[in-house]
C-alpha cells in the first residue's frame, strides 16, 4: 500500500516538473533553452520519455488551437486579398505618373544642381583660402624669427640668437606646434644651442691660447707703464679707477738717491767710475733725463686692458652659458684652464739666468697673466673671485720665489743681478698695484742682495788683483801741481812735509793705494744701487752699505792682500811698499766712514750703526807682510849660507872673512836701508830676526851632524866671520836699538868661539852654573859636540905631522886634556839630563 502511494507521489512530481519545463521553454528565448533541456536528463531515469510524451501532447494541443484560429480568420483573409488585387491596377497607374513626374523634375533641376555644386565648390575654396591666410599669418612670424635666428648664427651673434630661440620656444612655436615644420624646428633648436655652446667654447679656447701667447706683451706694457707713470692698466669696462698711484713716492725716492750720488760725486772730485750697462748714475739719472721723463709721462696715454686684449669671447661665452643655465660648468672650465696656463707661465726656460731678456720675458708673462685675471675679476660678475685669484697668486708666488732663488744663484754678473733686482721691483710694484701681496718678493730681494754683494765681491776681487798686478810697488812720482791735486782728489792724503817739498817729488804710497780707495768707493756706489726703490729707511740702507763694505774689506781685499803677500815674485822691496800702502789705507778708513755717512745721512754715533772693520783688515795685512819680510829675509840668508864653502881641515885662517858672508852683510845693509820708510818697530824686528837667524844658521853649521871634524884653523876662520857679523850688528843698520842689543843675537856664538879660541876650559868648568860666568851662554852639550869634532880634527892633524917628535908630546898632552874635558862635559850633560 505504501509502495503504491509512493509511486503515485513520484508520478505527480514528475508531471509537475515537466509542466514547468514546458512553460519555461515556451517563454524563454530559443538560444537559452539548452540548460532547461539538460534538466530533463538530470532527473530520474526514463524521465525524458515521459517528458517527450508530455511534449508531444502539448504540441498537439497547440496545433488544435492554431487550426481553430486559422478557421476563425480565413474569411477575412480572403476578403483582404480580393481588395488588394483590385487596388493593384490603380497602384501601377499611379506609379507611372510618379515616374513621369520625376523625369520631368530631374530634367528641370539638372542645371540648378550644376550651378549649386559650383557655388558649393567656390564656397569651400573661399573657406579654405581664409583658413590658409589665417594659418599663414600665424606661421609667417615663426619663419621670420627662424630666418632671423639663422642670420644671427651666420654673423656669430650667439647671445642674440639664444634670445631669439627663447622667443621661438615660448611664444611663436606653441601657436603653430601642430605643423610638421614647427615640430622639425622645435627639434632643431636644442641642436643649435649645442652648436652655439661648442662654437663659443671654441672661441674661448682660441682666446685662452691667444692670451697665453701674448701674455708677455701684455705684461711688458703693464710693467713699462708702471715704470714710466706709476700707474697700471685699468679695466675700462668695469669702470675701475687706479688702486694706487705711487709715482710721486717712487720719484721722491729716485731724487733722494740721485742727490746722494751727486753729492758724493762733488765731494769726491770725480764721477763714479763703476757703471752699470755702460751708464753712470749721473748719466742715467741726470736732471735733463728727469725733465725728459716728466715730459714723456705727461704725454703717456694710460692704456686699458681692452686696448691690448679683446675680451669679447669671454663675455660672449659667459653670457651664453648663463642663458643656457650652465654657467657653473663654464666657470669651472675657465678656472681649470687658467690654472693650467698659470703652471705653464710659471715654468722658466732652463737658460733664463743667462740673459736679462730671459728674466724679462718670464716676468712679462706672469704680469700679463694676472693683468688678464684682474680684468676678468672686475669686468665679470663671479667668473673668477678674489679668493680664486689670491689662490692662484699664492701658488704662483711660491713658484716664482723658488725659480728666482734657483736661477739667481747661477748669476755671477753683478750687472745682471742688478737688472734682475730692478725687474723684480717693477714686477712687485706692478702686481701690488693690482692688489696682490708682494711682501715675500721684497724679502727675496734681501736674499738676492746678499748674492749681489757676493757677485760684487767676486768682481772687485778681480779688480783688486788687476790693480796689484799692475802696480810697480814704488812711491808715486809727482811732476806737477796738477798731478798732485789729481791724486789727492782721489785719495785723502795730507802730509805737510811733502807738501812743502818742491816738484818733482814722491808720495810714499804706490799707485795701487788711490786706486784701491777709489774702487772701494765704487763698490759702495754699486752696493747702493741695489738699495734703490726697495722702500727701506736710511738707517737700513746705511747698515746694508756698511755690512757689504766690511765684507769687501775683511774678506775680498784682505784675501787679495794675503795672496799678494804670499806670491813668490813679491820681494822684500815690494813687501816694504805693501806695508807702507796698508798704513795709508788704514788711515783712510775714517774717510770711508764719512763717505757712507754723507750718502745715507745717518750719524755714525747712532747706537745701531755698524762700524767699518778696515783698520783690522789693514793691520792684519801689514802683520802678514811683516811676517813675510821676516820669512823672506831668513830665506835669503839661507841662500847665502848655502854658498858657504869652509875648509874645515885648514891649519890656519885666511886672515879675512869669507866672501859669502861679506856679500850677505852687504845685502842686509842695502835691504835695511829700504826699511827706513817702515815703522821703527817693524824695521827693528826685521833686523833682529835676521841677526838671530844668521847666528842660528852659523851655529847649526858648526854643529851639523854630517860635519865630523873641525880644525882649530877652521875655528879661527869661522871666528873672523862672526866678528864681521858683530861689527854689522854694532854699526846700527836700523836705528832705534839701545846699546849692544843687536849684538846679543850673536852672544852664544861669541862665547862658544872664545872658549875654543882661548882654550879656557878650566874657567868654563869652574864657573859653570854661576850667573857671573864668562861662558854663561855656552851649553855643555854644544861645547861637547864641537870639542869632539875639534878632537877628531887634531888627531887627523897629528897623524899628518908625526915626523916631528917634539910635536907628539904636546899633542899627547893636549889630547889628554881634551879627554879630561870631554869626560867632565859628559858628566855635566848627564847631570842635566837626570835633573830634567
């Protein structure tokens, strides 16, 4: 029962579902019926069969309804068809009429249509022309501006071209930007800008190369203008005025220097002999020259930097890069290139020190470089800054000082060093006028001043040597009053006794004295030349002059005198004259002090004033000459002694002194007569030294170890020679000796010879060691040595005379006496050695 009910329920549900599906199919679009049909197959098995049955039933129902509807409307349809067939004939007739009317209308309107089309075409053309004119009015200004741009580029008006580009981009091109030619034009403008940058940079490079090549000309003009007028090249474009005009100051220093030179010229009775570049100070700086210089300065036109250099490439390039917004790149490039050029400018030629032109070109290039930089600094806004130029200058200054210090050390010509100093002063003053600090350059000048003094000392050393070589070392003969005044004018000599003497007469010094004095003054003039324009006080200049003069006297002149004195060809006569000369030069030192004082107007009593050391210099030279006199006298005595030819075995003397000794005494007499012009102590010392050396030489001759034996006859001959020496000493060859002072030089010889001549050995031995001993000066060792030689001589003589028996006994007695004396002398010598 339950099973039957369940089956009935399932059947009802299936029928209801199929009904729903059929309704859904009927109401849904055919394209969307697929999912509905798929649900039929998704139900229970065999459900589609029942659905098909249900579908067929539904179709049959619809067919029956259609058939009913058609049956209901069939009669109306038939009636409508009948009516339509009746109307067809009228429709065909109407169609013919319409077609005929249309043909007539078409024929009538064909001409109107043609005219209308022509009007339309003309209206279109007119509208197109108006549009074209309107567009052309917009495009023509663009093309004109572009043509203007091309023209500006052609004439290298780049700054104006950039302005034109800016107008094109901001105003003209945007209004017609949809045209292709404008697009091409817009694309071209950046390229043109790049071309302008490249061209302007190329012009700048050409400008930098040009000023590098012509910087020496710029510097030469700037330095010449400063040297003549005390002004420098001004920047007309920046409206600069002179930072300083020091011409008045320099002119005042110049006049002070010249007045000092002229003052000393009038005091010295003659113009300075020393000249630089062939011009004496008065010739170079005379009054007429000053007037001519003032006239030239009045007519000198003050040049500007623009007169020498065209700076337009820099300005143009700066403006272009500024407009293009790339100014920083340009500034960095410019500064980098100028730094490179600065390093090139600061590199000197290897042989710069050989000529003035080498230094001048070096300074001109540097000045030209910084003149350009100074102009750029003031003519442009920020292209270079003061800090940048100061950095460049400090770098350059260090290099310049190193270069000048190195190259100036090679200079051995004082004229060249002085020219270098003058150029450095002008160089420093010129750059100082442009605001650069130059204190280190003036400090360098003090180093160069020392070197200048060294070159002067070398030059004057050769001058002094030449004077000494040409001197005849004899008193100056003066024939007339004019000659005397000429000498006195050059050298401060005053001697009342000589002035009273009639002409001709002789001055005690030789020709070298006034020449040396004059050359010392010329050295002072030359040294003073270096101090000009150094902006130093009179006290500093006075100190520099005195120090350099001291070097000249104590080193150069002293060295020349010492070398002169040591020369082999300088004899005793020359040495005597040298001593006389140094005496007069020593007396003239005070006049050199006055000479420097008159130049500098600095009182010698000033606490810091340096004194001249001339007195010590000439005293040292005189002492050296005196010592050389003593040495040469002794050498001459030795030469005569070497001529001695004693016959040491002679039995008896010749009865007269030896010839060599008489010649020696005659030589000494004539020599000491020359010494009359020497100071008394010098002559006395020389005479005493000669006598002592002669006595010592004679003693050494007796005691010569190579001399083995001496006869009593030789002792007698030697005694005669010593007597002549004593007679010479007692004749007072040089005045001033008291009593027998000079004879005491021979006292040792005299006592020794007397001991052997008298054969007074008992007295000698008895009184030995007593202050009152007759033979106090006879040393036991000396007596022993000579006695042994005499003993050997007597033995040799005894052997030759052994044929006489009566002599043998006397010889034997004397021999025993000698042996006894020898023993006693040996005991004395041994006692002395033990005591020592």
